[in-house]
């Protein structure tokens, strides 16, 4: 069964970026190589600070969207385990 992930990385400027991937380690490496999102390209390096795993792409994308609507403080609470 495929695994689907959402993740949050902290960028060099302290901002947070939320994304979806099937392989988080490879995706973070792409961000750090400048092959990721346009947003992270100018904010490298990035550091993985949070991830969740899902059984379906649909569930993961719904959660990614939900997290992207969070305030910065709510995302930081999530990262801290709150």
C-alpha cells in the first residue's frame, strides 16, 4: 500500500512551508537542491520539522489544505505537538 505524507519545513528565513509528498526525504532534498517549490527556492536551506502519514492521496491533500489555512501560531503548536 502506498503511503502519502504531508510535511512542514522551516525555511532559512524562519517561514514555514507545507507540502505533500510520497517520499518526504527525497522531497526535502529537492527543496534544498533548488528543485522544489518556487517559494522555498530562495529560502534555502529548509529543515523538516513535521510530517503526517496517510493511506490515500485524497486524505493527505485534504490535510495539506487544512494546514495551509492555519495561522503561523497554529502551525507552530502543531509542530510542538499541541
